[in-house]
């Protein structure tokens, strides 16, 4: 085997080693970022309503005629002081549409269920079709992000 071929093989092996190293350590960093959500968040659902503290009509597709879109979650969290749960509703254009907050009393919450919604029917959200997202935080800790769609308004041909 020629010296030139050996150098090329060495370069390829070196690049593969560097790529594997980066992939392994980027995965470790991502895993560390997910720990809070895994630790606190048991379940999240995008739905049309809540009945007896449980999500009803779970979906990610909504029409302008739907009353609202609800983000329901079940979480566990211990806090010695009051804390905030936050929902950020982001339009298809990437702009903040609404920020909702619920102040929680200090205490130990286990499998606690709560939800927040935005209205669609008859509101500005019905005029913003496309892929939306909602981000959920507990005491400024990012828990998760969920996507949903609001369809274009149906218009009759005159």
C-alpha cells in the first residue's frame, strides 16, 4: 500500500473518530437538558376540552370553528415557595400570541393535573392558520413544546 493511500485512510479514520466523539458528547448534553422535563412532567396533551380533570378529544388539528385549544399536563414538583406554571402560545409566524401563567402555592405536587387554553372561534387565532406551538415551563424550567395546527377558514364561493 502506498504512503499516500495510508495517509488518506488515516485522515478518514481521524475524521470518523472526531465525528463519533462529537455525536457522543452532543447526545450527553441533550440528555442533561431533558432531565428536568423527565423529572417533573408525567404527561402532556393537546386537546379540545377537559372533563373531570382529564383531556377530552385529544388532537393536534383544529378548525376556526373550534371553541379553543387546550394544553393539559400532569406533573410532580416540590417547592418551598410559590412558583409559576407558564404557557407560551406561538403563532405560525413565530410570534408570541399569548403568555398564560398560573401561580402555584408552595408545596409538594404529585401527579397534579392542570391546563390552560386559548380561544379560537371568534378570536384572532381563527385567522392565523398553520402550525402553532405551545411551550410549557415550570418555574422558568422548560418542560416541553407541542405543535398543533389551525386550519384555514372555510369560505363559500359566492
